[in-house]
C-alpha cells in the first residue's frame, strides 16, 4: 500500500514554479515571488538582513509584537532605526508616517505590519504606501495576517518586499511562506555586501540560482508536503473566490465585535474603531476586575475547539483574542465562541450577561 504522505514522487521544479505563479496571482503582483522553505519568520528575517545594512536609515512602525522584532533585526544589521509606536487599540496613520519623514528626511527603509493577529488592528497600507513612494524609501510589509482576510496588493501599493504565510486566513500550512520582491529591492540587496549569501536566509541565492536561471533547478529538495498543502490551499481559495474568503473574514470580525458588545458584562472590542480592526482576528478587552486569561481558560474548558487565546505577555490579563481565521471564519464558530465567553463571564458578572442578545447581534451582523 502506498502511503498518501510518505510515498510521493519528487516535487518538480516546474510544479514548484507553478505554485509560485499561483501565489503571485493571489497577490495580483508582477513582481518576483519566492516561496521560502520555512515558516514566515524566514522571509521576514531574510528580507531585512538582505535589504538593510549600516547605511540604512529605517522607520520601523510598531503596532504589535512583530514590529519590535523587526526593529531588533534592523539594529542588528547596523541600520539607524527610528521606531514609530502607536497604542495597540489603534492603527498608525499616513500622517504620522509623513511626520516621521519630515523629521528624518534620510529615511530610506520602512517596515510595517499590515494586520496584527496578536493585537487585532490593521493599518492603512494603501495610504502609507503613497507617503513611502513620495519619500522614495524601500517598503517592507508583513502581510502574514492580512492575506486572505483583506486585500493585499503589493504592486498597487508600492510594496517592495511583501511577506505572506498561509497559516492564518489562507487556511493553509505554516511550514512554507512567500515574499514578493520588486526590482528596486533586488537592486538594494545586490548592493549590500552584508546581505546573506550561500545561506538558508538568503533571498539573493534564490534570485541568482533559481529566478535568473529560468526556474529550472531548485536549490535543494523542497519541503514537499508543505508545498503540496500550499498548492491545495491556494486551489481552495481560487475555487471559493478570494473575495468570498475575504468577505467571510470581514463578517466574522463584524459579528464578533457586535456579539461582544451585546453580550454586555463590560466586554468591549479592544480596537476602538471598526475600520482599524483586522478582519483576520478580533481582540476584546476583558471587563475591569476580570482576568482575560482566566476567562479564556474557563471558556476553553467548556469547549476546547474554540479559537480563543489570551493576549501574549503583559496583555494576558486584559486581552482576549478570537482567532476567527481560515476554517474558523464561520458564523457557527463565532456563535459558539460568544456563547462560551458569555457562560464563562456570567460566573463573574451574572445577570449582566446576555447570551441570547449576543446571538441575535451575531446573526444580524453576519448579513
Ligand atoms: C502570525 C503572524 C506571523 C507568523 O508568525 P507565527 O506566530 O509563527 O504564526 C507573522 N507576522 C504576523 C503579523 C502574524 O500575525
């Protein structure tokens, strides 16, 4: 008997290239798309180390935990880094980015996270992209949590390095990831003597040995199962239609916000403005005096399958994360999550909690 995971023929270069092309179509990009053989942190780190060096002046926007990490990599590369931090309950604005450029006209690199699954906010990349273009800086974007949940358009927005992973709204594997690379970005990397070469982190290796060679020979054996899973996941999105997949995530976010408000008991959306709330995941603020991690633990004890988590690190006591992405971006999951949170919250807040009202609000918002 052949085993469906184990007894596979080798993944050909042509198949690998065709998967890259499908990912490029998903991003509506004409740029080169490189599929990296690791979780999204691989291209996220690889792109920064390739593009930044001691001569770089970077504006690093921090709207969640990943921005912190990017700033550390940039400093590690010898770049001069100006951090622009905004509170996690909001988004950064193009005006704030322009102010930073006015203050530091030498900025030639901008790093930004599009949507933050960990904090639940999303940033206006199209508007920020316009400002970055005027500045002439290289634009690096982490779109891991936005792709599949909301439009990600590197060409239209002038993004030079756009990193995606399939494990969030795409409902795909975590073990491979992709980055679209503009001509400008390749030029910047080629001119950087410190850019990783002959290294697993190296994007230039893929450029020189894979892309420039006409994508005929792979650098090493690909992560075969993950590549097949990525192909299947893009196929599934194509079959459903990207717009329909994004609409499902938008509905899940709207329904979760409406449901939490209707539930009462002091539960509130963590991100104040709906327009700044990410479609991929919704964060909620626990009522004062109620521990978010305790509430999540009680809800999960009742229903371990729910996509619930407490905020990371110092946010664990105040933030509840509803990770309604991929297969969990459904009305049933949102309803079950509200019911479980309501029951758990009733232990603290009793009659203030209105589970029936929350279910009606979810149903109304889902339309
Ligand atoms: C999820 C995510 C990643 C990938 O990190 P994992 O925690 O390993 O899944 C990268 N960037 C952002 C903004 C993410 O939300």
